């Protein structure tokens, strides 16, 4: 018997046509926001931001910057997953302040971890840090896609877009952010050719290696 979770994941596909007349409820949108906030990241640092675009005119302006893919115009919302342009000492200090405030952990316990993390990031160059941040972002993308499936929200992750033009249009440069992934979300248009196509996967026997 197939579990409900597997049924939902089988239902999910990279939606090519969204129904522009259907909009996510605030409840559904908040679930996605909470998912983004709760997803695991290395050290718990969350070097990411989520930009939520709902304005119809702005979505239309994003379409030509996404190689004219209509999903960004027709989806209920366009989620733009971003990384910080840089991680400095203050960013790490602020993280440990939150740990201290929310967990009531004494500074004497936190300080060695804080110093080790600062030393670790000091040893990395800017490209290494950016690669690390992008890896964290893909963790959140996976979580978002899974939750979308569970909540019957359609989505289509898009890497084919012009990040610098997105950053300029959305004012991300001023916020110290860089866009990495575009994720239109909403509800599928029933005319989408891809709705009923069978999933093509390599299969569990080929992908899974069990070591006993």
C-alpha cells in the first residue's frame, strides 16, 4: 500500500503551466514561509533570504528575465531564493546572540563554539563561502518542493534566469543579497501537457545501495 507521502510526491511535477486565476491562500503561503525558516542549515546560520513576489506587474517584468518562461507570470507567487553577499563576523555574532536569547545558553558555553566558527570562516575565501551558502539554499529548495507536494501546491524550480537583472529589479543589491533559484508556486493549469505524463526515474534498485 502506497503511503500518502509517496502519493503526494508522485503527484508533484515541475509545473509548466499555472492557472493564473488561482491564488494561494495566506495559510498556504505562511506554510511555505515557515518551511523556509525551519529547514536545516549548517551551523544553523541561515545565510539565506526568501523574496516573495505577488504583484502581477512585477511578475510580468520578471518573465523576460527568465527567458520568457510563463510560469513566473502566471503563478500565484514567485519565490526567489537568495544568499547573502557575504558572511562577516557580525553575522556570526548575531547568530550566537539569538542562541543565547532563545535557549538561555550561558555565554561561557557558547563562546568556544563561536570562536571556532569565526576561525573556520576566516580560513575560507569568498568563493568557498558562497559555494557553502548555495549548498544550504538547495537544502531549503528540497524542503519547499516536498512541502508543496504535501500541501497540494504546484511548483517549478527554475535555474534558467538572469540573476543580476533579477537582483537589480527586485533591489536585492541594496539588501546585500544575490538571487540563486526562482520558484514559482500556485496551481496547475489543467491544459498543461505534462500533468499526466508518467514520471521517469532510474528506480530504487538502481539508486539505493544498502550496506549491511
